[in-house]
C-alpha cells in the first residue's frame, strides 16, 4: 500500500491520535501511580503509627500495672503483711488492667517472713477471664530468685526508672509459653526489697504483630533496644525461635539507620521499613515488600491502562472500519469504475448510498459513463463518416495505373499517403484534348473535412474548366476566379500544373505557389526546375498567371510532390528538405517510375523515425516516352533541332508547337518567327497535299541556327517535285484573271533569303535560309 | 477561330475575326462569310486581330473578292504589318481596298 493514499494518511492520523492519547493516558496513569504511592505510603505510615500507639498503650498499661503492683507490694510489706488482703488487692489491680495476663509481687529472701527464703503472690487470668492465684510459684521449689527475668529486672530498677523489661524467656513452670515480663521495684526505706511483675505473652505480641500485616508477605520485628534483643520476629525467611533474645544485629536486614532509609533489598525484593520506637525503649519495625505495597495500585493502573489500550484499539478499529467503509471502499469502487470506463466498459454502474458526497460523486461517475457512451456513439459514427470521407477522397483521385494503357507516349504514376485525417492534397490527370495531357498536383491549405470538401470542389472545378479548350494561362486564371468566388473560408491552394503534348513533347508548366518540380532529362540527373512563379490560387480573383514552357525528350521524367514530403520531420525536428529529396531521387533506379515513388516514400519514412506524419504526402511522376508515330524531336545540340513526324493536317499543329518552342528557346525575333511560320505552313501543306496525295508520309524538318542566319530544311519521301521550277504567278494580273495556285511557293521564295532544292536518296530536300537582321 | 459577323445596315456586312488565316481556320472563315453574303453590297473585313495569313488565306480573300466584285465592294481594314507584307508581296494590295 502506498503511503500516498487517503487510507494510509487517515490511518496515520488515527495512529498519531492514538499514540498521543496513550502518552497522555500514560502520563495521567503515572501521576495517578505516584500520587497513589504517596497516599499508600502515608496510609500505611498512619496505620502502623496507630498500631504502634496501641502497642504503646499496652506497654504503658503493663508498666502501670507493674507500678501499681509494686506499690501494693510496698503497702503489704509496710502495713500488715496480710497475705489475703494482698491477694485480694492484687486481683483487683489485675481487674483494672484487662490486657494483662498475669503477674505478681516477688520479695527478696526473708524480707516478709524471716523464716521464708521466698515469698511471692502470683495471679493469672484464666480462660474464663477470671483472675485466680497460682500457688505453684509459692512453693519452695520454685527458685524465682534465679530466674532470668528476676535477675534481669531486680538489679536494674531504681526509684527514678522504676520499670524494667526482661528478655523473652520460656516459662516452663507456668503457661509454658514464651514471654517477656515488665517489672517495678518494691522499696522499703530506700532498699529494694522485691519486684512486681506483669507478664506479656510473646505469642500474643506476635499475634498482634502478625495481625499488623498490611500485605501478605510483610513481616514485623519487635526488639528490645535496651537489651539489644529480639523479642518478636515474623520474618518468614528466618528461624524465629532460635533468634529470640539474640542481638538485633543477628537479623541480616537490620541496622540502626533503618528509620532513615526508604527501602532495603532483601531476598531479591525491595522492602519498605516502618520503624516505630515504643515508649518502653522497644522498637517495632514493619517491613512491607514494595512490590506488594503497590501491587494493588499497579494492578489498578494496569487494568486502567489495559482498558484504555483496548478502548484505543477499538476506537482505531472503528475509525479504520469507518474509513474503509465510508471513504476507502467508495474510492475503490469509483476507481474500479474509472478503470472500467478507461477500458471501454461503459455499461457498469456503481451504487454508493453513503456518505452523501460519495453518493453524489458516484452519480457523477455514472452520468459521465453514460455521457461517454453517448459521445463515443456519436464519435464512432463521426469516425466512420470520416473514414468514409477519406475513402471517398482517396477514390476520387485516379489510382489505377497505368491509366491509359494504350498510350505509349508517356507513363504516369501518382500516389497520396494521407496523414491521419482527411486532408487537402490532391492530384489529377487527364487529356484536355486529343494530344494534350494535363497533370496537376495541389495542396489545399488546412486539414480536415473543410479542406477535403474544398479540395473535392476545386478538383471538380479544375477538371471542368480544363476541358473547355482555353489557353493554359486562361484556364488557370478562370479556375482562380471561380475558386475566389466560392472561397468564403479563406482557403488557398498551391498547385503545379503540367500540360504535355504527347505528340511533340512540348510541356507547359504553371506553378501557382507550389514546390518546384524535379525534372530529369534522359541523359542527366534530376534537377529542380525553376519556373515562372505565380500567386497561389484563391488569393486574388484578378491574378494573372505566367506559364513556363519546355520540351520533353524521350525518357524525360518529371517528379512533382507536395510539401508533406519536404516538410516531413524527424524526432530531432529536422525537415526532410529539398536537398535530401534531390539526393534520394537521384540514387533511385528509375527504370520503372513506381520505384521512384516507393523509394522516396520509404526514405521519408526512414528519415521520420516513427514520428507521425503530420501532412499528406503526395507524389506524381510523369515520364515522356516519345511519340511512336511522331518522334517529335531529336535534339542534336543547342543550335540544331530536328522535327520528324507524319505529315498531316492534324499533325501540323504539333509541328507548329515544336516550331514555336524552338523559336522561343532561341528567342528569335517575331519577324523571323513569322517568316518561319509562313514558310513552314506553305511547305508543310504542299508536302501533305502533293508529295503524299494518296497516303500519309513522313516529313523531317531541321532548324539550324548560325550567328547571322536560320536555316530550315524540309525533307520528305513523297513524289519528287522541285517547287522552284514552277513559274511564279503573275502578281500584276487583275484579280479576275488570277487563281490562287502557286501563291504559296511564291510567298516562300519571297520570304526567305536563300532557297535551294535537291533530290537525294529518294528525298525531296528543300533548304531555305533566312538572314537575321543585325 | 472566333468570328463575329454583323449586319451593320441594309446591305452591309462587318466581319471581325481573331487569329490566323492558316490551314486550320481559313476554310471556316471563308465559309462563314460566304454564307452571309446574300444581298450584301458592302463587305468590311476587320483584320485588326488577324496576325498571320498563309496562301490558303489568300485564296479565301481572292474568292471573296471575286464574288463581291459581282454584287458590291470589299474592303479590308486595320491590316497588321505581317499580313500587309504578304498582301503586298502577292500583289493583293493592288486590287483589294486596304486600309
């Protein structure tokens, strides 16, 4: 999936939102956690303080109990030593201290009764919470003086610090439990005569301490700092019974500074110590695993975060699902439709109901597809019409070659390679009379249907006007006028017209702004022929057109073309150009004129390197093969021209054209031209009238030019006849007596400067010379 | 050949042609004029646009002259120099009224 899709962007935005939210939530969770920690620590601290206070109260109660007992002991000693009374009072005192388990007063040897080494009063609380005396301690066997508690308490009590605590000990004789005892001194005149004791069963302390268990794995230590001894320990990792009474340092985690530290490491856990110094010098230390302390909180936060993350995932998924449903899927549908439309499938419709924007877009797509369908239909019909138009246009051009198989005098080939659409090039050719063959190539400005229509009209117009036996210049002028009349669109046409007399080889060109023709004389190469230039057709109604004339010899070839060839471009935007055309056409073997067209076409295509043809390419090639019955002329050199042909009234026109061409070529004076024309007509007429009276025969005319004279020789193989022997007619005779006979030869004799007759090789040879004026 | 014939008034025919009176056109010219000659007393041939005349054209002129000499007169006007040269050479100027 590309990153540049709406889908990916929206997913990214959602993800960013999710991440941001997560950060915020995490931050709040962190704050919550920290705040919770502080609260929990405070809570525990408070809780433990309360507990410590309670223990303190117990301690004070026990100590007070001990003090009361001690006072009672003093009174017993001082007043009456009434044991019953003392027992009663002791029980009453204990009743005042409901938390005390038991205790008594113990005297030094022989203090109360000199006969008695040991004297004590001891009561205890039974299971029914009744205080009853325990007389087993009064037996002589119970040597309390040597008990550890007695020896620990007795020496240390003073009037000032009257309460002392013993170390923990096992009371084998009594309850057989571990206990500590608080004791106070009993004095008589400043002498310590005994102690009172109140027992504190350690199991109950441990029980309380165990109850003081804020978390499942927390533990507690109760220590006697004064004696540096362990009183109670609930550390699950230690063997407690062995440790009781031992120095506090025995506990690995214990040290004096515990109160100052926030936690210590023990058994791979972090423990938070709460240290409470009790009033009797004991110390209560509660150790809570940090993990457990905050476990609930962490659990809480974890649950909270999990809920948030789940919510986030659900929201993201909903977002994704929504986007997919409401944006991505419609886009995909629309894309698919667009693809289908692109592939030409216009029958598919899509339905999107929501969201509204996409529904609208989908409707637009559907409408577009319908529109395209309609447009395509229209276009298809237009296209078929266009291709039809193209066909019509192409078929309107003569395309059967050779077009006049029975005419041996010339060969013609033409072709048009149309550009993509119908265009404006055309060519045409036909006889405009028996011997004059006209060919033309033209290019209508512009392209497309309008140009094609204009071209068709013009082509028809030219054909029509060409048949009306006007002179070439007149013909073109008329065509131009007609085009101008109907040219509201401002089209113009470049056109090159050639009119060849197929009997004589005389050619007339009229170039109306068209590319110059390439002409090859039989012995040379193709050359561009410079013609009289004229304005394009369709520009000015009154334009006049100049003609250019020439003579074609046998094998001479004319190549005319449109600018689609010379202006064909290749991928480097170079034009094919006239020079390249000249080179190409001169390389071609031109035995068959079709080969010229094929070679030029393929060379242009090769040059274009696949660049699409932008204009029609049209070529027309005309080759003059000479007249079989009338080999019009054999060019000897520039100063000598020979005409040869069948002498007939019809052919005289051709001869006359040839004569005209030679005169024009030699730029002879009109006077000389007139003389030659006159002489020619008389002699030529005589030859076909008298030399060949029965059947047609050949005449050969030689025109030779010298510096000062033109010589004209007529040869025929007809009836031998010397016209010079005929007497001149009497031109002085009155008309009534004249006939027209002999006038012709008379006129000839009077026109030329020299004339002679020979009969040689069965030929009548009449040689005439006209001197040229200086 | 372009030939224009106009009856100017009763008995008068005006003929104007353009081109050459050569082997091609002379016969046509002669025929067209002769067809209109009935009751014509004055025949005017306008040679302004005749550029050339050959012997066959002279023949036509002679025939026209011979016919007109029976019924009226013939006059050739606006003769151009090349044609005039031929008419002079052949002595036609001597009997034809030329201007």
